[in-house]
């Protein structure tokens, strides 16, 4: 196995302290300025703030440590650790990767929102590349649960268009809203890969209406990247192709980190560029 120095990944302590301070000030303001005769309004509001506070506290207090001997994760519920040799399988969903021991009674699952999470994924792949064997991956399929948000958005646009036309009589609004909905559906459904199949030194990327075959030597790189949004990091895989072209994969079963490490291993084993990058 490759060796590297121990490193702990966690959110800055100042960020946790700032979050506690902001919620503390907000709670004091609510207590001082509120009319407790109308507590039936305050109780749901306080409950909502409490839930948000606990979610943020749980997220910001989590951490993960990777060393030359193993990996551990910690949150408000406790800490778990596994030596690299104890890991027998991996599972995942969305952006998460979960490491299991042989008995299945110990699992380590670093939070995808940790700073440097992409490096955590890389180090897992370096230490246990055998867990991501391209020959055993089979067919990786799109995670349709990730379409819930964009399809809900498209439905809201459709309803809003119908109400706007009905109330205002402005018929020109309907085509505009339908166009926005169509573009949303095209981006999220039609233009994104539906499945990936590895066969020897080629991968077959299936879209809704066509399929693309990519030999390993035509792939320049396989990278795990992210974008920051209001809801945290949004990860995606970028398969680099000649001429600054690329294929972007944003959701795929059995979890994006597992798909990424499997494709990376496939590229390293079957292409000249991969062998050079590995060396």
C-alpha cells in the first residue's frame, strides 16, 4: 500500500463558534422582544430554529482522520474507526461512501461536507483500490432520486404558468414558462448519462436516446470535482476528452465516490495516460 501522513479533516472551530453565537443572539432577541401571549406562534418558530441549529451543529462538529494504518470518523453520536485491512466492502448513496468491516457491525462514513472530502475519497482509493475493481462493477445506473428537486421545480413552473395565464389573460406567458420547464427537463433528464457500463478497455455511456463508447486511450482524465452552493458542496465526475471536451456525471448508483474510484482504476489500468499519471 502507498503511505502518507496522518491528517484530520474538520470544519474550522471559528465557524462552529460563529454559528453558536449567531443562534444565541437570535434566541435572546426572540425571548426579549416576543409577546408570550402569542406563544402558539413562537413555539413552531422556536422548534424550527432548534432543528436547524441541531443539523448545523451535527454537520460542523463532524470530522474524519486518515492515517497510514486506518480511517476514523467522529460526530456528536460518537467515533468509529477501521484499519485498512479490516475493510471488507464499500457501499454508498449520493455523495456518501461507507466502509464496512467483515462482520458489518462497524462502519465509517465521512461527511461529504467536510473540507477536503475529495481528498478523503482519493486516499481511500489509494489505500484500498481492490474495493473498486472495474471488472466487478457491472452496470452503474443513474440515481433517479436526484431528479426530485428539478422535476418539482418544473412542476411549480407549470402550475405558476397556468395560474398566471388564467388570472391575467396574458397568453404570451404560457410559452415562456413552458420553455423554461422544457430546458430544465432537457438539462436534468435528456442530456445527462443514464448508465455506465465497463467492458474491457472501453466504457459505454448510455443517454436517453443514444449511447457513446469511450476507449480508455481517448480519455485524458477522470476527476472528482465540486461546486459550492447554498446547500453545501455539489460533487460531480468529469471525464476529460480531447479538444477540451468532457462528460459530466452528477448522480450515479452505487454512489458518486464509488463510481469515481471505479472509473479512475479502469482508466489507470487500461490507458497510457492513466499509467503515466499513476507512475
